[in-house]
C-alpha cells in the first residue's frame, strides 16, 4: 500500500511539473504576441490623451517609435511565463482533486466535472496566481504609462521602479491593488478555463475522438474564444485595477480603495467608463489566448 502511494505521489509530481512547464511555454507566447496590444489597452484605461485605440497606437508609433510597443516587456516576459505556469499548474491540480472527489462520491461517473467545477478550478488558479501577478502587472503598468520624455521619466527600468516603490511605502506599495487583482484573477481565469475546457470536451464528445487528438487549429480557436470570455467577464475589474496601480504616479495618492475608484468612474462616465479600452483588449485576446493554449497544449502532448 505504501509503495502504491509513493508511485502515485511521484506520478502526481511529474504531472504537476509537466503542467508548470507547458504553462510557462504558453506564457512566453502570450507576452510576445500580446504586449503591443497591452500597452494600448493600459494607456486608454489610465489617460485621456487619446481618441481611441488607433489614435493611441499611431501616436505611440510616431512619437516613441515601434520599440515603444514593447516597453516594460522584460518584467512580463519573465513574470508572465511564471504566472501562466502557476495558472496551468494550479488549474490542473484543482481539476484532478475535483475529479478524485467526484469519483469517490459517484463511481458510475468517474472523473466527470460540471461546468461549475471547471469554473472553481479556474478561479483557484487565478487566486493562486495573484501573489505573482499583482507586483508584475503593477510594475509593467507604471513603466508603460510613464512619460516618454527622458527628462520627465520616473523610472529607468523594472529594478528602479521596484526600488522607488519600496522606498515610498515598502512591500505595500509594490503589492498595491492586490485586493481587486485577486477578484479579477478569480473571475477571469474561472471564465478562461471553463470556456476552453467546455469547448474542448464538447468537440471530443461530438466527434467521438480523444481530446489529445483534437487538431491544433481547433485548440487555438477554442483558446481564442476562451480569451474573449475571460475579458468580457472581468474587464471592469481590470480597469479599476489599472487606475489603482497608476495612482500616485509622480504625485499624491488619489484612491484609497477600489470603491473610491468605481464611484469616481461612474460619476465621470457612467457604465461606459468601466469598458474603456475594451476594443483593443478583445482584439488582443483572440490571438494571445489562442497562442497560449495552443503552445501549452502541444507542449503537454509532446511531454506525454
């Protein structure tokens, strides 16, 4: 019995390692595909300088050059790879735990998860990821939104940004917005994984094939649709998070809580204020999420 448990533990550890590695590869693809879209999204969320996404992108190109679309990329390239790795590892850990629980309570339907359980596993992944995503996104947003003029620039890079935030208010400053980030992550990744798993399982059931044989283009398509669901389900929380994390940018802090941010946004622009920048975000979501799931799924299949 002890030997069986030891083998199961080894198998579980090996599977977790594969999930983490597959997620990391998907995360790298996510950053390289999505960073230009992301800087446009953040600037639209946090400033009144641009008329829309096309105006923002054209001004970045003409005033700052094409490399400006990859401002702050080093932090997410290292960090988002780790974040997506944690997301996939945590999701599959929660999924396997729920499958085992279902099998124990209903032997006639072993391993079957409901849509609600897929959402819970995704929400768990998002919550687990918050400890990484909060500082990574905070630093990235500050680097993306600081003035391009070197004379007015506040931070020379990620390290300088971290040092200045820490000197200002310790770890609390670095982790600013962690509350709203955790809410966004839970909702976002609950919807992300739920949508992808539902589409993949429906395809396998409809065509009568094993999931691992589903064509790569279908994996990418379902991943892209999952990305749309992620943002449609969580975007208002993301706008609030961005405003909180750029608060006090070179000056006094304005928003003591997410409630303060939401109240001001509603007073200034009503419901539309919570969806500012949704256009480029959805345009980004399809290719980014498609690439993330396609690379992660193919890596997982390659690892076996």
